[in-house]
């Protein structure tokens, strides 16, 4: 389990530091007011007026009252700026399952019985699935006549989608479709002991050139790897176009006797593999958002803690200057400026 700890080194910060500008404004205003007051006091004409006003006023108490009022205003500004002092560590857990997408890249995936083709439809739906995941780890296997690890387990969904978009039917030179090869490669990824958080999505049209897939699916369920199958294609099938940029018109694959090959979705084979693999069968049809069924299935699975992050954040301490400000205002309010 991955554990990452990050700690702040700053001792103090402010949530809204721009509010501190009002301290400067307040000081400028008070300086200007005091300057005018001194001018008023120095005027000989105002001496009688000043004496009349202050006859029943205790000047010392007035200054003290004014001081506490000013302190209250300054502390209120500090509280408004949101002072943050010290830090606290908060743990955040990432929970999910490990998902291996085994992607069929055999020539039959170029068939166009789903729009725009089987492989493009599968890539589109799996792309949407990855975008919707939260906390799960993704690995990608590509297979045809042989299988290869294409992307190791990662939580970097951007990278996963980038790799997924580059998949095509020319990736593996060994032609044919061997589903057992993909399942075997998936078992190799998970070398840890039995647990219940490992899922494979076998994306294929179901064609298979050996009979070992079901037996391997039985073995995988004993190790905790759930095998789900995702059928791509139609029951009526389609011809398989030959991908050759030099041809001006579309050419289709033929058998050794020159007859056109029609590839159909082998749904029964995929259902059997899912049954013995302890998983479910899904189907990518021409309908939109076919991936939502898989997403709902993944969200219902029990999650494990994949990583724990600990990060530090500032403690809000606006309460202290706010309380001090209220105390200053209260003291100012209670001070009587009249002569006793």
C-alpha cells in the first residue's frame, strides 16, 4: 500500500490576505484625524469652545476608550483576513479495485457490424469507462494470437486513455485469437495471495482458436481474479475489411478457398468464460453508453485501500483575534468618560 506524506513548512498564512490592507487605511485615517484635532486644539479661537466641551469629560479616559476602540477595529481586520497558524495532518484513503482490460486486437475486430467498427466502438466505450472511474487501478493487455502487457497497473487515467487510443489490429503480428493467452497474462499480473479486489474485462468478439479459456477461467476464480467478458459485434455478423491504404476500394478477407469470411459475435463462448470466471457478460451494441452497465457493476464491488495519503493543512485561528476584538470593544463600551 502506497503511503505519501506531505507537510507544510510555513508557520503562518492568511486566507484573505488582501483584507490586511484595511489596517494601513485605518492607520492613515487615524493619523489624519489626529492631525486635524491638534490643529483645532492649537487654535486660540477654539480654546473657549474646547473648555466648554471638555468641562465634564475626563480626557485620560477618552484616550483609553479610543485606544481600546482602535485595538478592537485592528483585531477585527486581522480576524477578517483569516489567520492560519500551525498545521494538522489529515489522512486521505484511495479505495478501489484492480481492473485489467484485456483487449482483442485480432483482424475480426475490424468488422463493421457495430458503428464505426468493433475495435473503435470498444475503444470508445472503454475510454468513457476509464473517465468515470474513481480510485481504481487500470492495466491493459492486448492480445490476438499472443498476448502482451501493454500498460501496467496505474491510477493515471490520462495515460491509460492515451495508451487505449493507440490500440489497433496491426499491433500484434501473430494473427488469430487466443483468449486463454489473455487470461494467462492477466493471472501473471496479480502475483499476490488470494483477495477479492481483482477484475478482468475481456473485450472481444468471442472468436477463439483454442479451447483452454474456460479451464483458465475456472483457475482464475480460485485465485480471486474475476473474469468478466465484453462482447463486441452482432449476432448476424459482418465481413472483415482488409486494412490496406493502397486499395482504392474496400477489400474483404477470404478463406483458403476464396470465399468471403463472415465474422459473428460468439456470445455463447463469452458467456461461458464469464460464468466459470465468476463474473458477468456485457455487450457493446450500437446503442449509446454501453459502458454504463460495466461502471455500475464496478461501483458495486467491494473496494480495497489502494493508497493512503497524508497531507497537512493550516488550522484556522480567526477565532482568537475575533474574541480579542470583541473584548476590546466591550472594555471600550464599559469605560465612562465623564468626570466622577
